[in-house]
C-alpha cells in the first residue's frame, strides 16, 4: 500500500485542509482512498444524498480523481464525487478526445463523514479495464488528484505533484506513483 499527501496547485489560495490518499491493487482490483481533514464546514461536499449516477464534468465541483497510465501511454481517468456520482474515461493516446469508457461498471464507493474528516474509498474491478491494459511486464503509473470546491465557490486543485504552469491533471509527469 502506498500513502501520499496531495499538494495544492496554489498554496496561497487553497483552503486550510490536508488530503491524504492511499493506493493499492491486487489481481482483481485497484483501490484508492482520500481523506480530508480540517475545516470541513468550509467545503462543498455535496448534499450527502447518494446519487449513484455516471456524470460528466464532476471536476466542476468537489471531485476525487485517479489516473492510471500504462507504458503504451494509454490511460484511464476516474472521477468520484461526495454524492457517489462517478465517471470513467479512456484515452488510447494523450491527444484523444474525452470519451466515456462505457465498459466500466460503477465501482464500489464508500464514504464516511464526521466532524473531523471526510473519507472516500473506491474499489475498481480490473475486469472492466480495456483488454490488455494490464499487460505482463507493463509499468503502470498513477496520478492521484482532487478538485475541492469551497462553499464560497472557490476552487483548488490538489495532486501528487504539479508539473505544468496550470492545474493539468493529464500531464504525464504528474503521474508520480509507479506500480
């Protein structure tokens, strides 16, 4: 299991929170979790009504994202919201347009919310990834990111690293975790 702390793109204008993540995988699944601590009342974490729907543009509100790239530069983007909304996009190459990966079934999403922390856990079944995505001998890279919307409407962008002059979660140099 790998553990990380995400960093904001704009430290001076980011809310005073911490975002910790964990990543793990086995033969059947990829697991990722996100934990936010401090100042939760300032954040727009949805209305806590489960809406297990596949939606585009989750990144326009609080959204937790996972990018997985293989050594052929094919990659998948996952989005998860605090209301159990989700989506998955597959890119055969970096310049591909945004297209939903229809074969991906809804992952298992669990959310815990208390006055001290918000916790989102996701179990993504590998059987729904594109055929051959996890090839023998493939080196895979993950980018773990979050978009945080405050109740004021301010947005902040969090990642393992920021390697572009703007918040660009699709920049391959930001896919820091190799597995």
